[in-house]
């Protein structure tokens, strides 16, 4: 296992339980991770994973929606959920003495939700409002546009929220069947971090889930062989919006989540756009004053990944900003990063990893996601050792591989044609 404080149990049903004991706190975070996300959906049920995230809060065989929220509110806890392209997580953070309550409430939601027709219809409107809110926020919209352009009409390319059409057409039967098929023990990981004992957590889960755990065990579903088709390199996607700022996202394919070079990509991402001392921040904001918000981001999926660069700027400066993206990429490919940049980026990655584990919620996310995605949990010391092993030479090699690829560009702003930006994506 990852460390003396992190333990793992696999129940006969295939349900995996991982815990991290932190005796110096008085809180505990309880999460259930489902190995289901938007990339598991067919076009007819696009957005079903996220729709279910909403619906599982609407009531179970023994609790109403108000009972669910009131139970956690009454002990001063917090409860929420999130959906990604590859997983969904439901969680609650409470005082350690209320961990049994958190376990009972979250497990009840996952195993015994009713998914009533009236709730489907009511929540359908909520999700449609969420889609409208996404469409009104260029900073969110541009990421969905980029995925759509790069991956096309594929499971990875489609938006997590679904579309207005798919959500409008989705029936109670289809979303309930999706729930019953996907939310099975072998697809779930329970992660708990805080002032808890592993054996106690296992017993609490057995009690809370009851007959749900009586199913015959199936192998854990880990996406080790998934692939994602990339079809949009060199393409430009534009959504016209008459707004005061141009939003640019330029990116290239990167390594997938199982590639050991993902640690080098994390350092490269930090050096390029991870902070105020990064190349892009310095070149675009500090030296030229062209943008307020500028950053890079790295995503890793099963069978795919991206490294991308974002900036929001005056529309008159958009072409210049896009050109600077390419200039920085070319310079790093030709000359590499300096030793100072490498050490600074490694320090930033190392610091963010450690500081991000200061609360039980973050610890729960780390162990739950690691178990679900990789089937194992690296200790923090192992992760830090991987970051420390990244060298200037390894960064130079991964830069030449990634940054010489033909990029994809997404633009949200007052532009109707891609002609202006064609030079930004030429090889």
C-alpha cells in the first residue's frame, strides 16, 4: 500500500475501500467515486452522467431530497458532487464523530435513489440552465469548444453537460437504466480521509450498503486500454460572441494518464504557464500587458491527453497573443528551459502537491482518484520523487515531442472567420 496510514480493502462484491488516517485533525471526508463519466455515454444519452449527479440528490427509498441535505447541514458538514469525462464523485466532509452519518447518507444516495419521473423533469430544467450558464461564460465555453475541435464528435470530445437536445430528449427510463447499469460495486471506490480507522470505515460501509454488496464480484473497471481519436490538429474553432474580450485556447496532444512522462509534463506545464514567473505570464502579461488572465493547463485521460495555453485579451490583440503562444513553444523546442526555470517549476509542482494535502477533502480526492484511475495509490513521497527525477534533458525531449505538433485553436469572441488566426496553427 502507499503508506502506513493508507489502507485498502476489496470486498467480495468488488467494491474497493481506501482510507487515509490523519490523527491530527478533527474532520473526515467521505467520498464515493464512480468509474463513469461523459466518455461512457452514447450520443443518445449525452450528459447522462452529469444528469445523474443531480438526480441522486433528489431522494432515495428512505430519504427525501430535503432529508439528504438536512442531515449534513444539521451537523455543520458540507456535501457536493462533480462529474468529469471519466468519473463522478459524491462526497461529504464532516466532524470525525459524524462519519457514520456521512457514510449512511452518501451510500444511500448511490445505492437506493429512486430517480422519479417528476424529479427528472424538474432537474432537466436545472441542467438546461447550467448549460446556458456555461454558454454565457467564455472561460468555460472555450474548453468545451477546444475538446470538440480536437476530438470531434467522439465520447471524449462531447461536453460533460450534454447538449440542449440530448438533455431535453432524455427520458426517465434511459437515465434510470444508465444508473442501474453503471453504479455497480465493481465500478465504485469509497475513499475516506481524516481522523478515522480503516476497519471501522469498512464496517460502516457494509452496514450502509447492505444488500447492494451481495452481487457477484466482477473485475474492477480500470481504463487501461481506452483510446481517444484525435482528428482536429491544425483546426480552428470559433464561437462568435459580441463581447469585450477575445478568449484563446491553443493546445497540442499530450501523454495519457498512464504514461510515466506525465510528471515531466506537469513540470513543463508549470514552467510554461503555471504561475507569475512562467514563460507565458512573463511574455504576455508582464512584458507586453496584453492580457490579465494567462495560463497553461495539462489534462490526462485514458488513451489521450492535452497541453494547452489560455489567454483572455482585447480582440485587437488576439492575433498577437496567439503568435506569442507559438513563439514561446518554438523557443522552448529550440533552446530548452534554463536550469533556473526547471528548478522553479519543480518547486512549484512539489509545493502545490504538498500544500494541496492540508485538508481531508483533498486527501480523499487524491486516494480516491488514484485507486479508481490507476488501481493503486502512490505515496506522496513516491510522487515527489518522480517530480524530483525530472531533468532539463527530459523536459527538452518531451518539449520536442509535444510542442512541435500542429496545434488546435479555440476562439470565443467577436470573430466570425478563422482567417485571422490561420497562421497560429500552421505547422
